[in-house]
C-alpha cells in the first residue's frame, strides 16, 4: 500500500468517525434539551401547586401541560406570570367558576388558554 492509499484510508475512516460522533452529539443534545425542558416543567408545575394555582389538576398532568407549553415557547410567559402570584393566592380564587363552565381568568392566562 502506497502512502497515498494509506492517507486516503485514514481520511475515509476519519470521515466515518466524525459523522458517527456528530450524530451521537446531536442525539445527546436533543436528549439534554428534553431533560432540561422536563425539569423546568416540573419546577413550574411545583411552583403552581405551591402557590395554589391549578391544585385541582393532578401534578403529572400539570407537568405535561407545562411541557407542551415549553414546546410551544410559552413556558417563559407562564413562569413570569406565576412570579406575580403571591403565596396561596390561587387558593383564594373560587373554583365555582369552573362549575359554571367559565374558566378562571388567572388560570386561563397561566395556561395560555385565553
């Protein structure tokens, strides 16, 4: 094997290795983004329950809703709005509105439904 053939073989192997490493990096980047989005959704959902917002929604369901909001780019807005809610402020809001089919304005805003 000539030097030129050796170089060509090494370049071919290097190109394959780079493609493999690049694919692996992209997959890991995607997994990390998913994990970070999930952690942020859990934190926002936890803050919501701590402040009395959406307590009638199961925590896991609330996390899923927050993940969907994050995927739509709305989680930052929800989180900022949640900062405006004082401790237990959500508890003082009557849930009777739901019985009449009218969603609470605060909940609509926080979940991006309104």
